[in-house]
C-alpha cells in the first residue's frame, strides 16, 4: 500500500504542477502573414490563427487589446506596413494599440492580452524595434509567465529568401525572446504537422507565395509547419519560462491525464507483483 500511495501522490503532484505550469501562448513564424493578409486569403488565415492562439480568441471582441510592434516608417519597396493587415481580417482600433521603438520604452505590457511583433520583411519592423524589445526581454518573460501571449513574424538578415534592409543596423532577429530560437534561411515548399492542422492550417495556407526564414533552434516549442528540408518554419506552444531563462513546452491536460493513467497502471503492476510474491 505504501508504494501505491507514493505513486498516487506523485501523480497528484504532477497534475498540480501541470496546471501551475501553464502560462502564456507563444507563436513564432518565418511567414509574414501581416503582409500577405493584405493580398491573399492564405495570409489572412495565417494571421487569424496566430492572433487567435496568442490572445485566446479575444483579438476581435473589444475586451482586451493586444499590442502591435512596428515602426512608423513608410513602406519601402517589397514591403507593406504590416499593421494594415489587421484591417483585412476585421481587427479594429478597439482591439489593438501600436508602438514603435520609442513607445516600447514606456509601454505597460500587462495592459494587453498579447504582444504581436510585425515582420521585418515584408512588414516594417526594424532593428530599432527589435533592440528596444531586447532591452525589455525580462519584462517580456514576466508577461508570458503571467499568461500573456507573444507572436512574432518573419525576422531575417539578408539571405536568398530575405530582404534584410530593415535590419541593417546591428541586431539579433528574435533576440528579445526569453528562449533559444535562431533565424535561418528557408527553402519552399511548406507542410503542416498534425499540431498545425489542429490549429486550422493546411499545406495550402502555408505554401501560398513567400516565406523568409525558418528556425534552426525552436526553444522546445511544437512545430506547426516545416520547409522542404524538414526545418521548422512555424513553432508554437503554451509555455512557462524558468528562472534561468529556459522555456519548455507544457503538456496539455490530456497529456497529463495519460501520464497519470500511466502511473496508475504502474502502481497496479507493482501491486500484482507484490501479491504474487506473497502467494
């Protein structure tokens, strides 16, 4: 009985830890749906999926605004102002506030459901915004741990798939994230995983036109889709950031149930073996 009690206690402890560990949703992609939402239904689909994931579905209901990060510079050749992609999917002024590098110095993240970072290509995110976000990376980690969402779209230096002119000043793409991800070149086409399909995406949604980076490291997140080399191009998950800055995917409730069930089966097996020995 003592062994069985220990197994049950461990299962209960893990179940409690699973609930406590859930924090904010993070969605990172090498696609630029803020650009493509302005010209393609597939871009609108991707933008809706990303915003729905990180805001818990509140991005259109005028309850809690999310924060959009992008420069106020006019669009250069090959770029759009990514913020304008929001209007294409029905996001109005009551749903979102916008800040650039200057505004990031004082904005209160806790006032928002999520932080959403525009793409550097084809949106108008620049090195200045990324560096301002890097300066507030500790605040971003606290925000995610408190349940805030975080989405970021394509960020890349000059590669065959990327115009890196917006990041000409020294910076680190995605460097503000309290996780280890690396922006690498990408090779079409693109294919959704079962996890990506569960979010409502199809191969057609992620393969329609242009993509600008994949991820050489994915910080423990789930792969949503990958390129023709099998390299992750979109990653997402519900995560908690530890004291050392480490991030990890958190099992969903169904996964905890399976784990607990497994412990129960292990306990039953121990009991059968003990009974057999006594017999």
